[in-house]
C-alpha cells in the first residue's frame, strides 16, 4: 500500500474499503462485504439503508470499518450509533477505536491530511479526533443504548445495529418499545442526513418490519457458512428460530404450543414460592431453574436457563433461592441418583426429589398447556428460558425450560405424581 498516491488511496477507500478492513485484521471480509461497507458509507446511495444479514455474517464488523472510514473521509460529520444496550454500544465503540488506532489507519490519515491523528475525546461512548474543524462541539461518534434519552441530540448519520434481539421475539411490549425508540430517530437526524440499520429479524412484527430500503442476505446467498456447519446450527435450534435468524423469514408456528407470554415487573409477587431444577449433566441439554408462586388458579413464574452443567449453576441458584425466599425446591433423581438433592440440602434448602416416569411431551401438553393463559412471568426471567418454551414442540431439540415449568405446575395443581 505504500507506493500509491493520495488520490489512489482515496479511490481505494471508496471503491474497495474491504481491503482496508482486511489490512486492519478482518481477514474474512469478502467482495460481498465490500458492497455492504460501501452502502453504509453512502458510496452507492445517499438515502436510508437497511442491511439484514444472517447471524455470523460479519455485518457489525462491516459497520465498524465503514464508520471509521466515514470519519476519515468526512470528519466534520457526526455519527450516532444505537445498539440494544449500553454494553453493546461499548463493544462497537471499542472496535472502531482499535481500527482508527491501527497502523494502516494512521498511515492513511498522514497521507490524506498530512498530519498525525490525535484523539481529542476517547470514552466508552464517544470518539472525536483532530481531523474535525467544525465548531459544533459534538463528538465524531456518539454511542447510545436504545433506551437512552435522545432528546436534544442531532447527527448527520444515525446508525442502528442489532436493536432487535431475542427479547423482541418473546415480548410484545419490548417490540413496541423498540419501534417507538426507532421512530424517534427521525427527530435527531440533521436535514439531508441518513438513517442506516443493520440487524437480523426475530419476529414478524418487530422493529425491522418498519425499516426502509431493506437489503436481505440469507445464509444461502452469502455462502459464508459451510453446509455441514449450517446443518449443525439448524439442528441446535427450533425451525422457527433458524428460519428467522439464518433464512431471514418467518414461518407459521402451527406446531408450537405456546405464544404471547404475559409479564409483570412486580418481583414481590414471587416471594415465598417453590422452585424446580431441570439439571444438565453434560451433552447439549441445559440447566433450567423455575420459581413459582400460586394465587388460586393464577401463577407467577421466574425462570432461568443456562448452557452449563448443573454444578456450575449451584451458586447462582442458591442466590435466587434466598432472594425470592423459596421454600421447597423439587428435582428429579433419575439421572444423578440423588446427587443434586444432596448438594442442595447441604446448602440448607428443603428439597423434595422424585423419580420421573411420565412422558415429557404428555407432561408438558397436560400441565403447561392447560395453565398457559394463567401464567405471568417476571420481566427479569431470562429470554432463553421463555424462548425455549415458545419454541417447544414434540420434536424440539431442547425442552429443559418447559419441562421444569410443567413439573412444578404438576406439583402445585396437586396432580398425582407418577413414580
């Protein structure tokens, strides 16, 4: 790269920006990604742009490369980046900073501007440099979580990245909140500015459904995931989730037994309930933990699911037990010969263990299906727990969460345990 003229470097940045991405360490970027980066930069189009691509397609990587190059080409324009949470924002700002602090980027600044790049502001949410000559007093890049107030903020380019996630799939209130925040972005972009979106759809009524100028790239178009790996991924999740995240489409959930869960913010409703553990001892299964409090024919539920061995979850389960003042905790003794029950008793909990003999599908169909409309989940229930229930069918690859919840429902509804 060292023997090109300034004009040739500018041409490289605008026509083959993926080469710059490769030079700063992203070796997997391809010609396809080159088009994505150019579209985000506005080289091919100056209007709004929405890039939908399957998970693992390097779309966020392309976004960070594009933003770094946009600040190089037009340093007086400011950019606001919105992601789902503040933690997500920090990751992107950190990666953009690394690109801008690379030898390749510093070299390009020197060639194009004849000065050494210096950062005038660096924080978890802000980046600005000495390339800017305006007097607006605003950062070159400002990162925000989607729920952060944006009143009074303005930007030439507003970018959303993965503001739709698993929470939007399982919760209608979350979907509506995300949509509301997205629509407010029209008020913060400057006249003639752009709104750019990158992400993956999760639900047919999520925020992505209202985004403009959509360009879709599914797992077959990109050819970024080998077919054997793709089939492995397909086998690890429900058909509806694979269809949404990798094929970028939604299929009817006729086979699914559960939909539209209800939520509450009142954590006190769960205090003094009982609990159940569906434990994992290796393999592809996870550990599910359920707390339930009954109010006549209504139920309040808190649930967590971890892709961990049960033993690795003991401490956090103990914390939840104490937090929610749980009385008895139930668990099977089939797989571990009573080890889990013994461990929990050693930690001071009242444990009731049982030998399970009921068919899992029948149990879930009977107890969870019957009571589904009477169940309200705490909002702090993990999305993974809810998602596993919503995806449940007789042939679902994972069923730890619905199994745990149906088991504890069987107990509180005083059904006969089958030993």
